[in-house]
């Protein structure tokens, strides 16, 4: 059972989420509040995942990410916000957020993201991922090509394509290799960089490019 915390100041959205998960056999809402300090007081069970809005009373959600991660060791933070500007995305990812969804996503998509994030993966709304790719495509490619000696030449080529948002099949076709070979390179890259998903890879190089 995944223990879920919800920090959301829009009562209708918060209640919609609570109702949606009320009969879920895999996700249990252990606390919900309209701002972070209130959540800390009412959450009697440690959350595994927190669905966090950004526009909150008293203190912006993005400024609370690090504190929540320190307070609840091992917690995964999913941003759930109307904010889709680059500054918000970058700061949230740098502060330790694991996934980023906009509020136009369906409840099923939110549930899927909770399951994936809890399992060690990451997800972003399409528009968020697109902004990350558009903003850091060139910097990321440069970072992979010239800064990370842990990756061999073929892994570098594969990652350059993946970071640009290409599918495994597209990468395989462009490099003249099989999809299984692409997967093998991805597995090796994950191991070298100690990550578990393509989103984490993007996060890794976003933080590096921002230094």
C-alpha cells in the first residue's frame, strides 16, 4: 500500500483527489491539507509520496520540497500545479521533485504517476517535458559529449537522441542498431549515472547545465 499525502489549497481539487483514491486498493491517503505546515501536523503516518501544489498559503510549495524530503526520508515529491513556466520547473527539479504534472492531467494519469514515482521512476506532463527538452537540448548534448567521461561514444550517441525526446525505435533506426541494443545501452547508462529513468537523466543534466 502506498501512503499518499496531498497538499493542495483548492478545496474542489483536493476533495476530488480524496474521493478518487478513497476506494483504491493500492493507494491510501494518509493526510491532506491546504498548506505545508498544516500537513505536517495532521499526517500521522509517514507519506511515501506527496502530491504537492506550488501556489500555497504562507509558503510556496517549491520552497518546501527540500524540507519535506528531509522530514520524510525517502518520500517522493510529485508537483501538481498550473505553473508550467521554465523557472518553476527548473527550481522544483533542482530542489528534489521527482515528477511534475500540470493540473489538466486526468485522475488516471495522476494515479499512474504516483505508481511509477513510488517505484523509483519519474514522469512529466508532455508540455513540461517538451519545455525541458527545448530549453536544454543543446546544453545537454554538449554536457554529455564533453563532460561525462563515464559514457562511451555509443552511449553518448544514444543519450543525445533520448534527451531530444526520441523514442527507442527512432534511436535504433537512426543509429542502425536494434531496439534491444538501445535498451542495453540505456541500462548501462542508468547504472553508470545511478539513475532509473529518462526523466531522471534529463534532471541530471538539467542540474549540471544550470551550474
